[in-house]
C-alpha cells in the first residue's frame, strides 16, 4: 500500500512525507509525536504565570484594531474577566478583526509574558467556548514537520493509517508484560499518537521506552556473554620510547588521563582481549589517551586503527598524530582512509596497509570496506562510539584476529547509569580539564536579552572569533513556537552586517553538504553557524568562542553541557549564553545549575535527580544513544528493570530458541543490524 492511497495525500504531499523518512502507511504508525499540546481548564487573568503556555477565558473589551508596525500588520485586542485585563496581539492576521468583536467570549491559548507591566499573549490560538470544553483534559500530538506539510495534515494521515495497517506482533514475552504491567504493544502505539489522557500517554510511552531498553539490554547481555575473557593473540607491553614520549609532552597529563593510560596498558599486556570505554568530559583530553594506546601498539610491531564519525574529524586526528610522529621522530607511518579519496589514492592506501607499510590508520567507515585488508590489526579505537552501529564496529574488528577495542565518549554519564549502559565494558573516566583551558563563562538570559547577545557575538566576531547559535528545530512548526534554524538564519542576516558570513546546518541535509559546511566553519569561511544539535558531537573548532542556545529550557542539562563543549577548546576565553524563553521558576532553577558549573559529571548527576518520568513537553532530552522514545535519565528505573528482564530471559533460553521467544529473536536480529547503540 502506498501513501497516495490515503485520502488527501497526492504525489506532492507524498514527497514531503519522504523528507520526514515516511514512505508507507506503516511508517506513519512509528512516526511518533515529539511533543503534545495539553488542554487545561482556563485560568483567571490574575492567576496566569509568566513564561507558561496557558489558557484564559476572556470577554473582548472593544473591536480589534489593526495597525502597521515596521511593515507588519499588527492586530491587537484587550480582554477582561472578573480578575483583570490583558492585551493580545497577532502579526499579519488582519482577518481576525471580523472575529474579535466587542462583547464576545473566547478561550485564548498562548505563552504569557509581561510588557510595560501588563500581561500579554502573542499569537495565541483562539477557541470558541464549546469547542475548547471538548478538548479539556486531552492531549493533541505535535509532529516534526517539513515546509508545506502541516501538523494537521500529518495527524489526518496517521489516523487513516490505523484503518489500513495493523501494528506489528508483540515480541516481548507475555510473562514480562504481565510482571511489569506493560500495555499491549498495539494499544501503546495507538495511545502514543492519540492519548485520551495524560495517564494514557504515560502508560504508552512507558511501554515503548521499555521495548527499546529491553532490546538494548538483551543485545548487550548477549555481547557480554560472547566476549567475556576472550584470549588475545596480541600481547602489547610498554616500549621504552613511550617513556621519552610522555617526558617530552609540552603539557602534564591530568590524573584522569594518567589513570586511563595505565588501565589500558594493563589490559593490552594481560593476554586477554581489551574492551574498554574511556568516558571523558568535553575538552578533557581523551585524544592523547587514544594516541598513547595506538603508539604503544604500533611500537610493538602491530597496527592500530582509529575510526571517527566524520571525515573532518578523521582528518583532524590524522593531522595531529602525523605532527606528533614528526615531532618525536618516531619510526611509524600514519595514513588517512576516507570515502572521498580517489580510486588511485585508495588503492595506494590499501596496499600500504596490507603490506604493513602503514602502522597507524585513521579514517571513517571506509576503514571496514571489503577491499581493505590489514596486516596485523591489534587495536581498534572508535571515537564517539554511539555514532557507529554495532555491525560497523563488528566489521572493523573482524578485520583482525579479535583485536583489542577501545571506545571513546565525550558524554559524561552518572556511574549508576554507566554500569547498566556499558555492562560489557571496563570504564575509565577522565573528569579533569587540562591546565591550559579557561573555564567557560556562562549566562542564563531571557528573550529580551537577545539584542545584547547579538551585539556581544558581533564583538567576538570583530576580534576574529566565531560563534554557534543552536535552535531546537529545523523548520517552523505550525503548532508549537520554537526557534528553528531555517527562519533564524534568515533573521540574523538582517541583524548582522553583510560582512558577517552566516550559514545554517541541520540533520536533514545530505552528509556531503553537512561535511562541507563544517569544513568551511573550521577554516573560518563562516563566522556564525546556526545549527540544530547535530554539532553536539563534532569537529574541534578552537577559534569558536561563543555558543548561544535558544529555547534552552527544552533540553536536558547533560545535552546542554555537551553543546557548550563545542567552545572553550583553546586558550581564548569562551562564553555560553542560554536563552530561557520560558522564564519560569522551574526553568531558572534547572539552568542555574549549568551557569554555576562546568563539570559534566556533576551536571549529569543533577540531571538524573531533576528529570522525572513522563515529561512530554520537551524534545528528546538525553542526546545519549539513538533511542526514539526512551531517555536514559528519565527512564533510569525502567532501564534497570529491562536489564534485569534481559538477564532472566537469557538464563532461561540462552539462544532464544523456545517458541515463545521466536518473535523476540527476529526482532533482536533486526535491532542488532540497525542499532547505533552498541
């Protein structure tokens, strides 16, 4: 069945759905909302809270007025109830003048703010009293959109899809569903789209989050079972050249770096296959730990490979390592392998690796191509390990005879969670920052501080520096008001002088286009980059000194800290501006934790304490692992339950061969082939 079989979906609309990754009616069932509108009882004007999205019932004082302001047509009206008055405004909606006439009663829903000591709402939605009363207590789904495809059109298509498509069979064993009091899968999928109440949403979300966490835990447990204490054919000891290397480094290792290197050396010399995670805060200096492991491996006569998620990052690693080899006059050859090499360059690189003329191999996913054979691959390092699928890393590891594995992550995760997420690995943590790094200066500001922020950013650009501005969305959404990359970058071009080079970046771009933009930013062809969170893990741009994050209250603290880590990567003083558009007591309290601390591990612990289950009004929060529903902070207790259930199932049926587990085995195989979480 095609999308065009749905009423109202023609070829043009079908193309728009394709942009969202939706190709069939079945895909629509799994295109989950990313937030919801909640319809509460209207409040009295006197009880409205600034910064919150709320409903108010009001009588119109007099007919709406329409005036021209800076080329825009501004419609405004005053309303009242028994407790007070307030002003409402709309841009480019003069037609409302015929609706908003004196004496009529409406329900208005919007974000409450204060201007000139008067409560106001800008762009509120308008409902007749009978219409709104039917919505009270319900939740309305809000989907990620693309230009030309409204939320209403997506809702209509999803409703039709349920009439044509049956959701998949339940793959979680019935006894687990019973013990954990989980909703049936089909009921959960329906309820996540159209929950009848907040309780119904919470139950649906809990079930779908459990599915992800259970499959993750099951795959992890099987991986651990298959890799525990495997003997290694590569016994690597510390060569004398490394003593000279560490002595001549232009900086002293931090305690965390030294401890991580010591643990890795013990693993490499143990006679067993190493499987270790180095978890370090942003800017903590994980690269030198990886380099030390690679050098020790190569000086023992073996090969070491480092796989980075992007070509730019791979090239940065290659340049740094090549410079170190030259500086310390080490008799080793480093080579770069990426997808953009010409056919001749690839052939020469492959020959050098196969003939062991290359000792240190840096690259992207191109490192595990079928044509590439290694001579003596003893160590595989993956940078930003959650960006690679399990099959990608497995293919690279299979290039050698069970090589040692080292994975790097810049995501500080509380130890209680790390024990569950990385149960199959030994974990080293680097908590301190190198001595030459200046602490980032932080500020939490409201929307009225934007112009001052722009002036500050321009001041840094005039000094020759660069800046990021982060928005939570790619394109406008007709249902929720959040800053988006597309419109924001256009707005900035009218704010900043023409000599400021502005570009935008987001996840819907093709990989080649994203890579090109980041390369331009790295080489200072771009001064100001407006981006979504795709830069959360990425290339090191030492010249970038300002990070401004719009709608900061919509993100989890740990993810905000990750984003902030894109600046402060040089000796220049760096700054992070968190724009709190909600400006509520709760958002101020949360963001104050970030403004007072640059310690990622401490922030992650606070995030764990503050995050509650069932938070439906923010975007996906953690930014850790590619779960579509689950959040490791919000669902920490559910993760523990899922891990316990995975261990139980495997203790009863180690290979998932029993009849009741056949569907589970099929789903697990599918998950492991697609997963970016292991």
